[in-house]
């Protein structure tokens, strides 16, 4: 019996060890599958466009981006100063016979000088005024097509303050205000009670 028990326990350990190894194998296979799936997604989402750059473009890129950042800034500043110097020398070398002067009215010459912002705002206001005037003109032409004219009663007399009377008469008869208010409330309750009875009879 002891030998049978030991044999059974040994067999159970072998089965458990086998199950454990199979579990590890399944986990490893799952991890490998996840890794492959992740790599496939990265490959699918990574753009594969490779622009074709000519040899001349590469040379220009290397020429403009060589050196450190400070060296590039200094080089660009030197290039800018050289360009300004060339423009100044070109302006001085213009022929002297360029004497054209635009003829403007004396009134225009006396007008105050406007900045670019002021001219822009003035033009915008002018356009807005023109648009409003055109809109009013179109509306007027549309209204002129309709012949209806409301008849106004010119015989009405001017209403004076004496003709306007308060319903509550608080100012005219303040001493009877409470009694009149109670009377109105009583009439309302009687009216509501009558309506209630009529509805019940139906």
C-alpha cells in the first residue's frame, strides 16, 4: 500500500509538473503573439513615404545648415547686412535725370498725412457707408411697389391727464380702497363657487 501511495503521489507530481510546463509554454506563445501583433500595428501605422531629394537640394541644405546655431545666426546677419549695403549703393547709383514729380492739387497737398492703419480704417468706413446707402435704396425701391397706406384717424382729441383714471382709485378714494378690494374678492369667490356647482351638475 505504501508503494502504491508513493507511486500515486509521484504520478500526481509528474502530471502537475507537466501542466505547469504547458502553462508556461502557452504564456510564452501568447507573449510572442502579442509582440508580433504590436510590431505589425507599428509597421502598418508608420508612414512609408520617402521623398526624393535631388543632389542640388542636398547641397543647399548642407550649405544652409552647416555649423552651430550661433554660427548660422551670425552668417545670416552678415548676409542681411551685405544685402542692405548693396541696396543702398544701388539707390545712390540711380541716374540724376529721374526727376519725375507727381502733380497733385494744392488742396491735396494741404491734407494731413494718414498712416496705413488710418487709410485702412477710412476705406472700411467708406465701404460700410456705401453698403448702407445701397441697402436703404433697395429697401425704398421695394417699398415703393406697395400702394398700401394705413388710414390715420386725425379727429382724435389729445388725451389729458384728467381723462386718465386709475381703476383702483387709490389716490382719489384711499379710504374705500380696502372695502372695494374685499368686495371684489367676494364677487370672485361667488363666481368661482357658481362655476364649481355648474360643473358638478354636469
